[in-house]
């Protein structure tokens, strides 16, 4: 049997006061495979403090803790890995630096980039954005068929990201995405992040049952 599709949680771009408690509640609400710390506008020392505060919360719950954009800091701070985009430095160097840790690479909507990432030894390839999103200015739009093609041909796991909600994730799960990555669907859920995790878990499970 194939591994089930799992939720991949990315932090909000700015962490609100009391975020550590919100994170603990979110992670205690259901299944989260991975947490990515993504603080695009924060200085390095603030990112370091956030890692120190949040990584133990994730790791205590067996949730892999990944850092966005900075493989060197991820290795230095003992993170479980890093997520790098196409503009985030030397992927081959990052692969060496993160030996034994997780390296994920953004591949947008591009098959060639995904095959390159796979050859380089990425632990997952990320495709997106699948839907409009207000979290990031996303210039690429990935089609669902990309996930189908990838999962039929390759064994490296895929992550789908961009505007994904409980209401629209079904086709991505059925197309073979290994992880569904979200920001807004959890952190902006009207009933709070724990409810957001529960809603995403339920939608993923329902889609997987029908796959
Ligand atoms: C899981 C996941 N997928 C894609 C991205 C986007 O990475 P990148 O293209 O480097 O853009 P930024 O996130 O750095 O703005 C991601 N962070 N996570
Ligand atoms: C980081 C990132 N990369 C592509 S879209 C995106 C933002 C995802 O956020 P949301 O789930 O709120 O659309
Ligand atoms: Mg990046």
C-alpha cells in the first residue's frame, strides 16, 4: 500500500504573539507530517530565536521541522532539513550540507526542474501554486496533471502548495500528491488553527478514500 497523503504546514509570514501556543494546539489537533518555518522578512537573529522556540514543539510531536530558504542555518541549528526555491542558493551544496537531513526544492510547474531536483537527491519536489493565493505573489500556476505524471513516473515524494484549502484539495490528493502544504487554510481558519488542521485532515482522508 502507498503511504497516505499528509498535511505539510508552513508558518504564517509573520508570527503573531502567542504563536507557540497556537502551533502546539494545531499540531495536537491531528496529523501534520512536516512544519516549515517561513519568515521571509525577519532578520537572522529573529529566525534563530523562532527556531529555538518552535523546533522543540514540532520535534516533541514527531513533526519534522524544516527551515525555509537557508540550508546553512538549518544545518547549524539542527533543523530536520530545509526548503529551497530556485533562487535560494546552491542546491548541490545544500544537499551535501544537509546530509542525512531533509532537502525540499521548489519546482513551480516545471517538469525539468523537478527531474533535476530528483537527480540531485532532493527528498521531495514542490509544485505550485495550484490555486490563487494571497500568502505569496506566485507567478507560476501548476496543473493537477503534473502531480499525476510525477507520481506515475517517479518515487520522490511531491508536495502541492498554493491556495489549497479543505474545499479544493481533493483533486490534488487523488492525483497523487504526497503532501498538501498550506498556510492560510490552517492559520486563517475562522475557528482557529486546530480546526484548520482537523478540516484539512478530514478533506485529505476523504479524497484518499475515493482515490
Ligand atoms: C513546500 C514549499 N513549496 C514551495 C515553497 C516556495 O519556495 P520559494 O519558491 O523559494 O518561495 P519562498 O517560500 O521562499 O517565498 C515553499 N516555501 N514551500
Ligand atoms: C510559499 C508558497 N509557495 C507557493 S504558493 C505559497 C503560499 C502558500 O500559502 P497558502 O496556503 O496560504 O496559499
Ligand atoms: Mg525560498
